[in-house]
């Protein structure tokens, strides 16, 4: 059977689809990596009071920069704004200091404030693991263990019941 070069066969299409699906499974397990423009030379810059800054624009656009921290502030050229950069706002990404900064807000993302807000509103996930474990344990039915005494009592009762039935049937 001769195939035209422009149209792949059904088997080829299926093989290509399977390869794409298998490739996507591998992509799910890969770790996040910073863009190359950020990752190159970051070690030396961090020693000189620089920080990785993830900016979130008004339209939801995310960008990464490496900016110096000057007097507990960072300056973003694109928006011509200064933002806070104190120790309360500095997070860690693979042992590098990082700040998540919305460009429309003077304060960056704060782990402490977000945690306290979630605690007050009852959105913490710390108890989810506890509840999930309780639900899983309630689904597991405990095995009944029969020790020697229980088996002996059941055996004696069975013999007595058989003897009683035989005496009624045989005596008749």
C-alpha cells in the first residue's frame, strides 16, 4: 500500500499522538527553572545585595528581574516606582532571595500577612491532612483477631450444639 507523502497514515498519526502524550507526562515532573537571563551570574549578584524580583503587572503579566536592594527598597524602571524590600517580604527560591512584587502595590507579597489572613478566615490547609487521615482510617475495617480461647469456646459450643441436635434426632 502506497501512501502519499503529504498525508501520514493512521498508524503514524497514532504513534505521534502516543509520543506526545508520553512526553507530556515527563513534563509534569520537571522542576520550575528561572529564565536564562536571570539564572546566569545570580550567585555573584546575590552577594552584592541583589534579589530576584517576580513582577506581576496590572494585566497579569509575570516577569523576572534581578534588582539591587537599596535602603530596603527596590526600583522598577518599567513602572518608575519604588517598592518595599524588607526582610518580612523576602522569600527563598533555591536559597536565593526572592520578592513577589505586584507593580500596582507598594508592598510585595507577604507570607506572614497571607498566613494570618488565611488563619483568621479559616482557609488554612494544615488540618486537611488530619481530616483526610481520619476519613481514610474510618474506611479501613479492623480485622477481628481470634485468639486461642475464642477458638476453643467456639469449638466447644459447636460440639455441644451438634450433640444436642443428634440427641433430638436420634432419640426421636
